[in-house]
């Protein structure tokens, strides 16, 4: 955290990390869903005028509008200890929102960290892996915990790409293809794309795009990397 940074902390708890962020950064926006913690946070953060406390469910918060109201124009840094069941919607929601984001440092279950870093052919490889690859570099630094948790966790650092690793004509279509590809992992990619409700391509269109990209009609989505999904999306866009 640098002196000019604006930090958004999801789930500040009693404010221990919030205080450290406030001491290092320019501004901290702490979003807490649990109303029982609000009085504690107000007391613990009373000496930090650069902290804005927001009592709301982060998944329902219009962060883009809030940042605009607060006059925040520079890219933000997000810090959070994310529960397993909301990790994907929060990470994807932030990237897809168009909010200027320089990076995220989040603690997640080890299983999620493996999924994010997985490559083609791995059982952990999926839509989340590809989405994070498109938006950021993912790094799991060394970490330790005290007391030892019952569930293995990892601190994941996501640094937003200055330039996307692939170029694609229609980003929305590419992610629709990716989501469809992993919706039914055991089926071939052709069948996944044909059965996806959000897509409207004939089998002939799909096979023609496969031929353009140079992939087999027997291939499954888990075998394609990000560049191949981008190429397939472009081929279908041209069609």
C-alpha cells in the first residue's frame, strides 16, 4: 500500500487490518455487512478520518457509483478475506464492473487459489481460471496463519494487466463461450456451445469457426487456453 492509494476493504471485521491500511494509504472504504460490528468499527476507527465505513452487503453495493460520489478517480486496491461461497461473484463482479482496479489481495480457500492458477487440462481449470488470466496476473505469496485454520487458505495477489494478454473483438461473447464450455465439462465443446441458452449459433457456424481456429470438433472446453477462446470468439464474430 502506497501513500496515495485508495483501498476498498471487504469485511473489515473489528478493524484491525483497516487501521493498518489507513496508516499506509490515503483513503480506505471499509464495507461491512454485519450490523453488530458497526459500533465496534466506529469506536476502533474513530482516530482515522481517512476511513469511510459502509454498512452494506458488498454484492449489492454499487461501488462504481460510490467511488464517483466520493470523487475517487485513480485505480483502487481491494483487500479482503473472502468466504468460499462469494469468492467468485466478488472477484468476477469487480473485474466485469469496469471499475478502475490496480489489483486485489485476497485470502481465499486453497481450492479456489488452485482453480485460479490452473491451466488447460487440469481438473481445477475452468471459467474462473480463464477470467482471472484475462484480467490479471495471479500470485500466491508465502503465508502463515495463527491460529492454524481448519480449512487450508492462501493469500492471493491479483495484479491487473496494463495490457490484456489477448486481443478479442467481443469480450462479452468470449466469456459467454467460456461459461458455456465449462457448463457441461464432460461434453464436447461443440455440444456445449450448441446447448447454451445464451448462444445462438448453428452447428455449421460452430464447426466453421473450429476449422478457422484449427481445433478438432471432438475437443472439450477444458483443453483450450485463453488465446484459443479469443480466436474462437473472433471467428464466430466474423461469421
